[in-house]
């Protein structure tokens, strides 16, 4: 027999729902304002008449952004960095996590201690730059992938997930003649799809939104990721190339900036629904120690 909710529980639940709704609205309003501004005329933006609905609806800002080849090149670099970097991250993170999930590994506790140490004390900027320079990775995409190949936080989540896989499955694979690498590839990874999807999303968002490393290590404008190009538009107000690409005089650069923000944000937003069914399961399972 289910118990009838008490007044205090109902009041607490109502308060929680109210706070969550208000928080969601507060987070959504700025995004709606940017969408509305990207679809409004320069005159309406300069006069401050745009709120969360477009004023004097126009596609001119998006036409200017999509016709600008520099933005397309940066978009291609970001796609390559996100796909290639995420695949590299998942490969090495899962490989190391598989080894650390074994109790018989000598020095396992010490290695995990070193991993946790890197979460607390991160590499300073200057030594990190000198290391990347000494390895000959300056002005290459490897400088944006190799230094962050394994995230300590994601590694710990995956180690916890691997430790929940029944040892009988691993032992059965070894009885059939599979080695460690074959067991990891053919048995452990297929069972770890929720965890891999969750951690892969973390890595992908990090690569897509990353710009600070590119500012430090990349000098060739042809290798600038999309976020660096977006930073040039927002901070340096470099909107002349976009305006020239549509052969029109735009009355406000704010519309160009807002359209660029939307173009840079939408692709990563579409990724989440594809992995949503695995995301919650992977985050919950990987966060509970087996």
C-alpha cells in the first residue's frame, strides 16, 4: 500500500519544480535572444528593439556567415578535431581504464593516485607550452589532441564502469583463447556502450568548445578552429569579411555575431539527442563503485 504524500513533501516538490522551471527559463532566455537577434535587421538591433522575437525578420546574417569561406574552413577544422580527437581520447582512455580495472595489476593504487593528483594540480601554462614546443607539435592539430588525450575524471568513471562487468565474461573469453587486447576489444567495449557514449560526449563537447589551446599553439589562420574564429568576431569585431561575402552594407555587426554563435552551437546540440538514451545510464553506472 502506497503512502499518501504529506503536505511537507508536496510543498518541497512544488518548490523544487518551481526553482527548476525558473532556472530553465533564465538559461533559455539569452539563447532565444541570440536566435531572435540573428534573424533581425541591423536597424532593429542597433535601436534595441529585439527581445526574444525577431524584429524585421531577415536571413541576411546567416547568408553572410554561410557564404564566408573562412568560417567554413574553421568549421572543417573543428569537425576534424572533434571526430579525430574524440576517437583518440576514447581509444586511450578505455585502454588505460581496462588495465586499471584489474585488481592483479601491480602498482594499480599508485597509478590511480597519480591520476587523481593531476586533477588537483594541473600543468602550468608555460611548462605545457615548452613541452608542446619541444615535441614539435606547435602549429598543428596534434597540439590540441595529444596533451589532453586522457582526462582523469573520465578515466575514473570508465574504471568504475569496467569493474562492474562480470569477471565470468572476461574469464570465458580467455578460456576461448582471447588475449587481453582481444578481450578488451571484443568483449569489454561492446558492453561499455553507455559509458563510452557518455564520456565520448564529454570529450566531443570539450573539443568543439575549446579555443584557449588553439590560441596558444596555433599560428596559421587556416588551422583556426571554429571557436577561435568566433572569438575574432566577438572580441575583435572582425565582421568585414562576412559583410563583403553578401555584397551588402550591414547596419549592425551584432546580427553577424549572433548568427555565427548559432551556427557554431547547433551542431553540438544535435549530437546530444543521439546519445541521450545512453548518457544517463552511463553516467549513473560509471559513478557507482562496484
